[in-house]
């Protein structure tokens, strides 16, 4: 048996769950399947992202010439930083959630 102990305050979403109560409840099979589907959806998006990033890396590591304006190169750099920051945030949240689902 697992228990989800995620505290909404730790995720800065406590205002969204005010008044929902703190009594523990067992998740139905339907609800668990819905959550599993959402998580599979995340996984598929990450797989798609991995494919895209491998293709981009292939382009840059190839012997093909690449040209860019300073503005487009700066845009690429900024967007890669945004993606990196988003991935770091997502991994930190996933780590926290993983520690908030405990086996009893």
C-alpha cells in the first residue's frame, strides 16, 4: 500500500486546496487509472522531447555548415536555457513528488 503525503504548501498551491479536508481516502481503480494515464502522457511528451533533442544534437555535431545571425543565435541560446530551466524544475518537482508517495 502507498500513501500520498504531498503537502500543498510545499508546492505553493495551498490556496487551491483550502477546504478540501485532510481525511485520508482510498483512490478508486478508475481514479488510479486516470492518474496513470496522465503520467503516461507526461512520459510520451518526454520521449518526444528526447527524440527532438537528439535530432538537434545531430545537426550541430554534423559536418554540415550552419549559419546564423547574432539575433537568431542569441534566441536559440535563450530558448535552450528556458528548456533547461523547465526541465530542472520538472525534475525537482518529480523528485519531491516521488518522496511524497510512500510505501506503507
